[in-house]
C-alpha cells in the first residue's frame, strides 16, 4: 500500500480520535471527578498507567514496570465500545489480525504470524480455553463480552510462565466476579442486510458475604450468523452464508471462594456452521462443535508474612472439532482430557527481591469415540486412544533496584513423547517519573498437540526467540504515548501439509519463520471523554523460509495479514449520561489465494486496503438506575473484509460480516 494512502488513513483515524474528545471541558478535571455511573469505573491516565497486572510475572506490577509489552482493556472501554465479541476488542489492540483456517474457523494472527494451533494462549479467568487436540481456538460471537471485567494481554511470549501454548501472546479474559454485588441482565440483537447477525442473552450474579464466602455465577446463550455474503471456492462453487454460517454460543461460569480457597467451573459449548469444509463447497451445511468442561481448585497457603504456597488442581474435558453427521466428509468425534496439578511458591526474600518457583505435571488422554471414522490417521497408531505425560519446573526472580527493575526466569519441561524444552527470559524495566523503558528477551516454545503428534513425523517443539524494547512517556496529565519494537524468530515451526505421494495429512517441522516490526500507541483522556490511537507495522525481513506462508511476489509480508494497521477508538460524553463511542480500523492491502484458475487451482491475489468504521451510542441509567440502552452501527461503510487463509491450504476467502445495526439493553441491580 502506498505511503500516501497510509497517511490518509492515519489522518482519518486521528480525526476520529480528536472528535471523541473535542470540547473536553475543564482540563483540570479528572475522569474520577465525574459522577460515577453504576458499574463503570471511569479512570484517569495516571490510574490506567499505575494499574497492577500479574499476567506477565504472576507477582503484581504496574503496566509500565511489568516484564512484558502489556495491554489492558478496561470494562469502561468494553462497555462504551458496544463490542459485539472478542474480535471487535482485539482488532483495536496493536499486532492482532484475523484469518481463517478450515471449516469456517476464525482465529488470531499476531505481528504477521499465524497464531492458530498453539501459538496464542487464550485464558478465561486463568483457565486455558485452547482445545487439546490441535491447541486451537475458534472466535466470533463465542465469549460473553457483557460479562468481561477487563482483558489483560501479553503482546509477546509467555511460555516461561504458561508453557507450550503461549508462544507469541497471551490473552486473559477476566469476568465480573463477586464484586458485582448484585445481578445483571443483558440482551443483544444485531441485524445485517439479509440476515440477523446475533441474538444473545446473558445473566451475571456476584456477591460477597460476611462469613468470607464469595459467589459468582453467569450464563450466556445465543444464536448468530457470521455473514450474509456469498462464499465461492476455487472451483467456482458458491453458497450463501445466510442461515449457513451459524455462530451459536452457550457458556456458564461459576466461581466460589472461601477465605483463601478458590473453586471455578466453566462450561463452554460453541457451535459454528458452514459449507466451506477444507475449501471446497460441501453439498450440505456442516456444524462444528467445540465443547469444554473446566474445573479448577486452588488454595493460597500463607506460611508467614513473606512466603505463600499455592497448590492447584485442574481438570479439562473436551470434545473439539466434533461433527455429528457420519455422512459428512469432515465427520469427527474425539474426546480428550487433561488432569493437571501444580504447586507455586512465592517468597519475598526482601522488600526488593521476590522469588517464584514451582512444579507442574499433567496427564493427557485422547480417545476416538466413533470407529466409523476409519482410516489409519483416524486412529492413534493402531489404537483408538493415546496418553501422554508432562512434567515442568518454573523459576522467576524479580529484583527492584534503584537503578532499574530486573527479571530473570525460565521454564523446563519434559514430555513423554517429544522430549524436553527449556525457555529462559530476562527483562530490564525502568520508571523515571513520567518516562519508562523496557528491554526484554524471551524464548518460547509451542508444544505439539495430540493430533499434531498423531499426524506428525518425529515432531519437536517449535523454538521462538523474541527481542523487544519499549519506551513510553506521560506527556501531560491527560496524554500518554508509547513505542515498541520487536524481532521474532521461530525455529522448527510445526506446519500442516499434505504428502504429495500418499495424499495423507502430515505435520512436520520446517526450517524457520518470523517477523520484526514496530507498534505505537497514543492515549488521551479528559473529563468528557477519551481516545486511543495505535499503529502496527510488521515485515517479514527474509526470516520466513516456509513456502506455505510466503507471498511469492513480495518477500516483505506474509499471507493474509496487513503489514500496516491503524486503529482508533474513543468516547465523548454528549449530554448527561449519553455518550458517543466511535472506532475505526484501517488495514493495508493483504495478499492471499483469492480465486481459482480454469483447473480449480488457487491463484494469488491482493485484497485492497479496507476501512472498518463503527459508532455506538450509549445512554446509562435511562429512566431508572442500572438501566443502560445502546444502539450502534458496525462496519458502517459496508466494507467487504473477508478472512484470508494465512497459508496455502486450498481455502478461498471466507466472507466477513456486512453492515450490522445492533441494539443492547443492560440492567444491573445492586444488593444493599
């Protein structure tokens, strides 16, 4: 994309950011000085920067001091934006883009790299949601945004803490808990031109009791259509997405606490449909189901003022990639579970030094439930089941000296099938008044999933090395800017392919891939509103040696993802409790296999630059306390922004949603 076009998009984004805070009123007023609005905590720049997070180090530190490039999306920002799902929220975060795998599965790309299959870890309240067969996720109308308290994101590796599914980034969605102090109801309806987009309902309850008991419970159910556009495969066959691209969530989350004991149960049942299969249009619609049951128990045992021991037991049972039609060419029926236990010791040796050490072990078991799948690759070798074991050790030391803050750590794992992995990390961070700086070094790994091993050829874990640096400055009491740069090298990437001799699916280690780039962010907050503007840029830089990812005519980029992304969002208080909340995402051109030739072979092409413009109008406490009503338009320009496949795998572009008009009603009742 030409520099003039990027400049034009950036200018438009800045204009929206400025509009969101125009007429900011008394500049000496702080957001905390406004009349509070029920469950929304309006925060200042200073409060935002000094918010403590534990996602990068377990030990809480501020976002400017923590050993990672960290983004926090607050509940204020989530509610004001009117976000429909996690895709809307992540699109506003530097580095994140989206692509399609197979069978209508949408997942994240990060910094130009395909994050599917174990490269990006998704947590909900600290519980891993990646499925255990391939370590994948599926997004789009899945998780209840109305129930989110905040999202903490490591824009960088997390394997030293989280293990082999946190290679490129970690996303922790934290839901509303007992601090809700009441009940909340949410109803959402969205309409596209030719189909409804979504209709969802959710309810949340949270309460703390004098006895030390706390309870939180929530439920979310809905129906959706991914798009109302037409999908066309490389052979010219088409189908309409209307009523053929379902996104139907069912989600329950229960948390019980008593003093230092924490119990949690999550049920996630996500069904999405389509006729795109592995790329070729199927004769009938096929529904894909991801079902998970997660149980977690942990106890924080204080052995003194300085020592805390936290044992934990976790059980996860899943039926991922489930197709219940035995006549479908993608019929699949597996179950898998993981039993995990760990013990973590945190010791404040001095006021400046904290040491963290722990051990973890898990047992995986997968089973083929229906032998009608047949074929040698449906089985695990010659058996209908398989089991693996893994043991890990974790160490981290944080030393807060006057000269700087220092973090060193490492994780060592031994897997019963593919052997050992060792990943160190080191960080230096420094906060001087309004200025902060970070230098980060991390290694990470991606552990092969169960089906990766089953389809694999002597697979070894991927090994990633990442160098990062960040500087940030609080320009005034109302403005903050930051800039970071990164260099990612992935050795032995695990890649899906088809053996041309046998036509069997296979996973194997390739040579190398990776990217480097920069990300910038500018935040502005006044009494009447706020705005955020970000810019992301990556280039391949001759790191990639995987032919399936490359763009043959342009060695600066990878398939499917824009080299440039500008995102802006803001909120402007118009009158009393009425606010206007615009956002815009500008994407540079993307390369992908867009169509087929006369023989049905994929043809490389370019998807032009795109602009996604959204606006959401929110009125809080409409008539009665706790009643919030919002209406918004998403993709107001009706831009055609399909999801491209980030590898040459035979899947044509999957249509994205058209213009959507959405209404939301929320009612919150606090207990006295």
